[in-house]
């Protein structure tokens, strides 16, 4: 056909070797297979980024990141803004200093941190209080209520003690009135636990819990779809179990509960 270039002339005009026109990337097929695996992991774990997908699949994280970028694969990112507690800015400084910021606990049950968050449910809130082990990043216990009070945080603490069968050396929290309450603070002090608190308006000083709640709400998803608060509570506990036992923590490349079991096995000279 007049005006039509054959491959030899096309290669000459482009200034490339004719064989280049027949080149097929050797990466294409393996990348397609890797893409399918990545999509499977993301379907089961919608908030996973490349740092968690890589250990889940046993792949290099740079490769995973490249494939995700090339195919426009992104984790679900919907951040929730935590409502400001009434009177937070007017509250005086705590009697307790931030002691744990200098500490790096080398085993479980040295430092626990506690906090509670607001989970919006239709026209109101449900409140979730948790206790986290700073070494293992495992959520030791949780308590749910329709009200936030000293009883909510005390319930979470009591459950943590029951679950671990011991008390921590340090307990860290923010300066919320629930944690400074006489019932909570005196109980810890009588048991010989050292109380540590973040400075006023410094949420990053309780970074473990702040980071946990940010990701937890993301993965919990839309709450208004649950018919009752009972269904929502069930979903919350299911998500806590997922976090502890299934979700890969980027710091350990494994779930927190698995990290604790391996640590305890090594500590006692066991084969894990």
C-alpha cells in the first residue's frame, strides 16, 4: 500500500534497530502475576500499603511499590478527625510527668499505654478505651461504652491485668480527666505502678495509641451500616482480633501477637 512503511524503514526513521520493534518485556508476565497477588492481599486488607503487602507475599517492597504505582493500586485512605474533648485547652497541667519518653522497653509488660477514642455512630458516639503494650504493640484489652468516664478506662485497665496476669511497671496516657481521676490514678499508685502522662495538647507523646486509632478507624470503615450498637461492638472486637492476630505490623513484619509469642519463645529458650 502506497505510503505505508515496512518495519525496516520504520526502524530507520526512528533511529533504532529493527529487532527492537519485536522486543517484549520479560517483566510483563511476572508483573501481571504479582499484580494479581497484590490485588488479592488488598482485597482482604484494604488499608495495606506496599510496606505490609511485601512481607505478606514475601516480595521485595520496591518491586511491590513499582507494580502498585504502574497499575494505580492504592490503599483505602479515609482519615477520621477526632473531636476535641470539651475543656481540653482549659484543663491545668497534670501532676504527672512524661517519664516513658526516654524508655525503650525490651520486653512485654514494662510499659502499657492507654487511651480512648470516639467512634461516630449515626447521631451519637460510641467510646472505645484500649490498653496497648508498647513493646509488642499488641492491644492487651478494650472496653466499649456509650459514655466516656473513669469507669470506661478503669474497665479497660482491669481487663488488661486479667489478660496478662500482671501489672506493668509504667502506665502512660494523656492528661484526660478520666486518667487523672482519683479512682484510676490511686489504684495504679497503690499497686506500685509508675504513672506517666503526655504534656498538655501533645497527642504525639502517646504516639502508639494515636497511631493505632488512626489506622483502626480506617480499617473499621463506615459505622452507620450497623443496625445496632451491639452489631457495631461485635465489629469492633472483630477488628481488634484482626489487628492483634492477622494484620502485619510494619515494625515487626508480622502481627503483634505473633511477635509476642516468638519473643516469649526465645526468652525461654524454646523453638518457635
